[in-house]
């Protein structure tokens, strides 16, 4: 479980580094989006037959970072819409 949390932090931090621009996300939001990205990456890696969902492998890690970048974009879009409302 601790390894899963650490992997989520690493994946979330890498996703924030890869995504251009400044993100207004907290530490907890980075952790949660990284965890969600790691689950998505593990599921896709499992579907591709490269390993188990909770197994750390290269394909799952790359897909997890890509998924986390997309999730950060969605989170930014949703938070931006809320602040624009009158």
C-alpha cells in the first residue's frame, strides 16, 4: 500500500512536470491524480498482457504518466469552469 502511494506521488509529480504551464493543484490533488493515473496505467498494461495491475512495469508506468497528464488537464478544466461562473 505504501508503495502504491509513493508510485502515485511519483507519477503525479512527473505528470505535472510533463504538462506545460503552471498547475494550481495541491499536494493531495497531485497524489490522487497520480494514483488514478497509476490504476489506469495498470489496467491498460494488464489488458495488453504486460503484467498484473499492481505490478510495476515500463508500459504501465508510461501509460500511467500519460493518463495522469490527461487527468490533470481535466481537473484544471473543471476548476477553471467553476471560477469563471458569475
